C-alpha cells in the first residue's frame, strides 16, 4: 500500500510567472514573496522543482504527495493566479509518473482528486462546492488562510502558531455542529490537526455539542510531534489521522520520526491505510 503525504505545495512555472508579473501583493520579486497580510518573506523557487521534490519523497520513503495551492498566499478571489496554478499543476502531475496528485483551488475540476479552500471561506460557506465534491466522490482540504490584522509587535511566527490554528479550530467546530449533518458522505481533511480542535472535545460536550468526530473527517499532521498526534489518536481513533508535511514550508522529518515512532500499526494507518480511504 502506497505511503502518502496529503499536505504539500508545489508551484508550477505558470504560477511563479503570474506572481512575478503582478504590481501589487501577492507578488514575487526575485526570491521575495510580498503579501498584504504577512508582509515580505524569502522563498526558494527551486523548492518547487519537480525533480527535486520527487527526490525528497524518496528520501522520506513517501510514494505519493497530494499538492495544493495554499490560501495563505492570498489567491482566493484572484482567478488569474488560480488559473495559472491549474494550468501548470496539471502538467507537473502528468510528468510525475504518479508521484504527484493535485487538489484544485476552490472548485471541482477533472484530473484533480479534490479541492482546497481556506478555513475562513469554509466557515463563511462554499456551496455548491461541498455538494459537487460529495456527488463526485472527491474530498475537501481545509487549509489556513491569510491572518487578520496582527497585534502590534507580533513576532514573525504569530500567523503560523496563533492565527492559523485559531482559523482551523473554528473550521473544525463549525463542521461538527453545522456542516457535517448536511453532507454526511463528504470526506474533509483539516490541516494542522484542525489547529487542536479535537482537543476541545470535553469542552464542547460541556456545552451540549457533540464531542465525537463525524464520519469522513480526517486530521493531517503538519508541524506536529508525538504528543499532539497521540492526543488526536486518543480522541478521534486511529482511522482519522493522515500524514501531511506542509513541504516545502516545513521540514517534515521531525513529524515523520514521531509517526514512525508510534509503532508499525499506527504508522501504517497514518501513512498508508487512512490516506487510501481518503483517496478512494
């Protein structure tokens, strides 16, 4: 059974070119990515080279990566950037010999295994996308989006540690209480362990809300270690956690080491068996 990483980002040349041609954020100036919400940061364009990415999959003993266009770079509502990504990623998937599979950005398209949206868009409502995915038998990946206004003096890590996790908790709890009953057959993956949403099960129960994780919900592991993963396994069961790395944003080796340290049965479930059910 193939091992799968369900959370990677791969920017095709068409997207890099579209970002480089913009006058306003989001835009790329050489190796500097400029965003309205998070400011400027340095990126490595070579990290999005297909040959290099496949070599890293081999290093980590991962057979397949599911890639998406992260909403954090402010692509929602910018159809020209989304179109550039769709055009280019289809070519990379075709050239990858089965090693790369892709999620479309906010819509159902042929050739994609599902779609991705930001947590904020998810909570605000993304119909008819949910119905279309459910009917097509494809899954939805919920990913953090741009942070709201940062507090004065916020350190560089604030969006990733505070804003993103808060967004994902809200998305997860919204799905438990509102969305899941309306779409019982839809498979939904929540990035970064839903920002710790499953840790709130007892607090939810004290308010009269269901504490169990609905059928079809999966939680991916990017950036987390053994303690957080074990908490999710204890709360949600072994069939809900899937491996995700957030490559190339994060070095995945610490998370992989934690997963493989849980023992063969847990590692097989997280790396292979659960993703197989997600991708079926």
